[in-house]
C-alpha cells in the first residue's frame, strides 16, 4: 500500500485499517505490478456530507489498472468488503466508504 503525497489516513476508522492489507492483496493478485495507492482520506475537498470527513472513506488510484483489471479488482473488493462498504467507480479513482 502506498499513499499519495499529502494523504491523511491517520484517523481512518478501525474497520478500514483492518482490511487495508487485504485490499493490497487484491491489487497484487488481480493487477500484478500495479500499486494500491490511496489518493484521498480525510484530506482534500469532498461533498459537504462526505464520509471522508468522518474518516470512513478513501479514494484509490485506478489510472494504472487496465480495462480488464478494473472490473476484477472491483468485484473482489465487493466480495471482500461485503455490505458494510460501498464502492463507487469514479472517472479518476475508486471511492470506498464504510456504511456508518
């Protein structure tokens, strides 16, 4: 796992911290050579009611994933995280948030 410069995940909810190694494993398995990079946590500008501001959301880089890899990574993320998390494919990133 890598963090984009300036990303703040110091207070990320424990439910997220617990699954980060597994998310990293998905990237290594489904997209060999592509790093799992968190591009936003508490930092940045988000919607007013964004779960980023509750330390319950991260954005993950997707630009290095191929068109074939992206759906496989997202499918595995949904299986891993289950109904407790929402995953949204955005044009520039994958948004993952905890349902709280």
